[in-house]
C-alpha cells in the first residue's frame, strides 16, 4: 500500500513554456502533499506544502507565481512550472502523508519527474 | 538553526557491516526517518525512530539517542544493490522533515 505516482516521469520543454506535473496517491487519501526539488548531488529541497482545498505554503525563496501548486482533492496535487527557464531544470519529487497515522507522519514519495528546459 | 551532519561518502565490502552516523539539530523533534535513494530515483522509506533505542528490520537497524541528537543506520550482510545514498531526516516541531545531503554508500565486491 501507500503508493504515490507522478506523471510525467521525464519532460523536455522549451524555455518560456509551462509544464504541469501530476502527483497522485493511488491507494490512500493524502492529507498533505509536499513538493521537492533536487539538483544533482544535493539534498532534497522542500518547495511547498499543500493541504487539500487550501492554498499551498511555499518555502522561503520559492516563487509562488512561478511554481503553481493545486491540491484539488485528497489524491491529486499538481505543480505547474510557468515560463520555464534552463535553471529550472531539475528533479522534481512529490510526497504524500497521512496525518491520522498516529506518531508516524511518514512521507510516501512519488518516483520523481526529471525536467529539462532547453 | 536546523542542520544535519552525515559523512558525505562511505565505502564498504559486499557481505560486511556498515554504520552510517547522523547528528542533528532541529527546532523541536517528532522522530527521525532514514530513507534510501538510488541515483536518479526518489527516496524510499527505511525506518522511523521516535523513542531512544534500536529498531531492527531485517538487514537494516536504526538507532536513536534524542538527548545526544544522534542516530545511526546499521546495514548488515551488504549487497551490491545497497549502493545508494542514505538520508537521515529528523522531523521538527512543525512535522516538517529536515533533509541533509545524505551519505553516498559505495559497495565493493
């Protein structure tokens, strides 16, 4: 159980275009979803936290107008990278957690999306 | 501030045992997670400790000392597929995971 999917797994887009990444919890309802970005050989960087039906909370330094997050249901969150630039090329990973699992707020990770902006 | 300290890289031999240490400082504490991350893939959950002591799960064990801000991951009977990065991630008072750069473990035959 506790499977999280992401789509697409890889995407190449041209500079200036927008890209949408979907994150779905397949067999559970996720109270909270997280979006991370990871550059090569670096740690995971939390971009934003979103709860179903409310606005996402963005980390300092993350532009909310550039990285649009929508958490429309308990099983789906989307991240849209608007007006992408080559420096946005990275590995984007979502995770989902369930708050009612007692002490364990384990995050279940999706497989990630490799974004390349040319 | 919040920070994680783990060795950047470790090398071990197939069949041996390796211990990956982690010290941390967080604003509040709600447990500590260990994740495994193979190159180019997302992290996968290994263990969770919230109380002091050792948690054993097959070939992997994780230890926590809250008073010392210290944890370790112990891997036994190493296999080539264990070559990966191992991420120590404590959870702060806001239930947010704090991530370090992880320890890259290289297994040699």
